[in-house]
């Protein structure tokens, strides 16, 4: 029942990527002249969030296996 932990982890990493871009866009707008519009910032954040989610989903199991091999398990 519920969502697979691997999928849940990837979705959470995607959310972190999405929100990080929004924070950076807002921070840049506060310090300098806004570089992008709100719509462009949301589009960029969506692309980064999706890429982070897919990358996390594809690489998480490989990185975990690499870490286990490195520890000698």
C-alpha cells in the first residue's frame, strides 16, 4: 500500500530542486534587477525539478550499490 520508497525519494528530491530554483530566482530578484519573469522562473523550476527527480530515480540505486561495494558489504 502506498508509494514505493524509491519513487517517494525521487519525488522529494524533485521537490527540493524545484523549490531551490524558486528561492534562487527570488533571491536574485531581491538583490539585482529581476532576471526572469515569474512565469519563466516557474518554467525553469519545473524543468530543474523534473530533471532532478529523473536523475535521482535513475542514480539512487546505483550510488547505493557503489557505496555498499566500497564498504565491502
